[in-house]
């Protein structure tokens, strides 16, 4: 399935940075402290699952926006339009260039260090800003049990403490985080399996065909945003490629498994809920599945789903923090950031500085009214994905000889069509953005561009020490001449 082997003498100048193959992560001087334990298949599956989904929490808005039939069709077919193409691209590029940094490596290999750096800025900012929402959601669930967390100083303290505690778990090691994700994913999905079993005798299939209640206007923007929000970020786990056991074999299996888990994790509870209870479309807002569980089986199941929601939020936070921290590590290994950004803990071999930076940014943002900022993060994510699609296609044309342990089984025309459909959707998402979102996105993009040139100044003035390859990354094309 992969491309044929290549002669290293013919194209070594395209793939080497200071004689270090980009297929392997450049050496980190602190890695000699302790050999990191590689991430196995099962924890990687659940880390990808939490990067993308975390369970059916949040899918309710699709029913509110367009009714049961369109919601079911959306979660049935949208993965073929968006999730599967993104997962296939991630599988090919993560196995061809399996180093920490993921999509940063891909953009750099395709278009040079400027675009690699800008890709890193877009993806990092979008990730850590989204990360800020998870402690807030966690406290929102906790306040149902502990009302003092509803507002004021106690709420701020709860957000601060929960962020630090969750970050500390990430610091203890990637394997611990991975197997924690396995446990969290299992426990948070179990109540929906129980709900489905209880719902089977109550299901009336005709309810699945409902286009919505009469007089309720379709909200297609909400509908597509709900699908997009619940089914993106497949490429985030690529930043961990240097930490994965046999990434060339593990990534395709993990991505395929996570796609199946995520899709069925959305579809089965949605069909059970919409088929078992009468439609009250205006009630289908975030958290309504817990109320449906109450109608189907009782309050005990409602409470279980609410507990599962808190566990899911914890899993989402851990997965996103992990990918952001290892992205910083990868960018330091590649010379995009000073070497100190790649420092690892002496005790756990985790990128402690990357974790710290990825914690401080969302900690600051979480105290703001950040609706427009979150929308801007999605805008930046869309820009990054367009660059990722372009990098994927260009690398197929530019470096066809590179060994690809997994290769998307299509010709170039088919690959263009596969990338074109989600790209049109990304352009639509950006086209309907509000003026504040455009302004914030423009400012953050300018910050990313300024950061790239600032790093070049730091490199030329030798203000910081950079890893091997920084001079080649700083030249015009990003490759050794």
C-alpha cells in the first residue's frame, strides 16, 4: 500500500536537517535522563478519541437545529466528508514523518520553515484556547452538586484549582495519561450503552424520520457547527508521533479504531434517544441526553451520565494538553523554538515547560468572556487545516519517493477531490465569521508571523540556544543545500 523504497543518496538533501532525518525526531539533550516509555496502541486510541469526541455530550444541538432525521444523517455521513479524510491524511503523514511536532513537520517539509512555524502558531493557539473551556465546563457540572461554585470568588478558585490538578496529572507521564484516558473513556461511554439497552423496547423507528416540529425553523449554521465541533481534531495526536511505539504500524490502527469508536459513540445514543422519547425539539440543548436517560431508565442513569460528562471533560482536557505540550517539544526539537522549550522532567520525562505554557494560556483565558475568542480559535484551526491539506497534496507531488508505511490508496486526482470537499466546508466556516472573530484571528495570525521573525532574530543574535538544524530551517527553503 505504501510507496516504494527510495535511494537515500538521491533525495537526502530534501529530507535532512544538518544530517538528521526528519523521519526521526531530532535528539533532545535532556532525553538522556531517562528513556521514555513508548505509548502503546490502546491508550493512543483513547487519546485520539478524546482529541475528537469524548462521547456524545454536545451532539444534542444537531437535533435542536434540524430535527432527528438530519441529525442522524449528519453523524452518519459527515464522518465520510470530514473525519475519514482527515484521519487518512494524518495516518499517511504521521507514518511518513513520525516525529514530535506532527503537522509542523509536514508544513515545513512541504513549504519551508515560515509555513511550518505559522502552522505551529495556528494549531497551538487554537488548541490552548479551546483547552480553556474544559475546566469551565467541569466547574459548571460541579456547581450542580456544590452550588457555591456557581459564581464569584469560589468559582474562580475552582477553575484555577481544577486546571492545576488536571495539568499535574499530565506531568506524571504520557503512559499514565494514556491509560487514564482508557478508563475515562470506558466509564463515560458505559451509561450510554445502558441507556441504549433500556431504550430498545421503547423505540419507534418512525421517530427517526422526523424533520423536526412544525413551525421550528432550521438553523443550519448551528447544525454544521455542531457536526464540525464534534468531529474534528483528528490530526492533534500526530504531535505525539515521536513517543509512540512503532508509529508506522500503530497510527493507522489507532486512527481507524478511534474513527469507529467515535462514530458509533455518537450514532447509537442519538438513535436510542430520538427513537425512544417523543420529540420536544426546543429541549434538545447541551446536557439533554441526561434528561432522556431519566425518562428512559430513571434518575440513577441521569446521574451516571452527568458524572460521565465530568469524566469526559477531564479526558478532553488531558488529551488536548498532551498534544499542545508535545507540539512545543517537537518545535523545539526541530529548531523552531529555543532548545529550552524541549526540556523534559527528570522524574517523568514529560515536557514540563510545554505543559506549563499550555496550562498558563488557557488559565488566563478561562476568566474572560471568550465566546469570540473560541470562535477565533476555530477560525485559526480552519486556516491550519487548509494548510495541512495543501501540504499533504504537495508532499505527494514533491516527494513521491519517500517511504510511506501507510499510503492513502488513491491517485492524485482522487486525493484532490478528497481534500476539496472538506476545504469548501472550511472556507464556508470562515466566510460566515463575524467581524470580531476576523479581527481577533487576524491579530493572532500577525502574532504568529511576528514570532517567526523574532525567533530568526534570536537565532542570528544567539540570544538562545537552538537544536541542530536551526540554520537550515532559517534559510529560504528549509532544506540543506
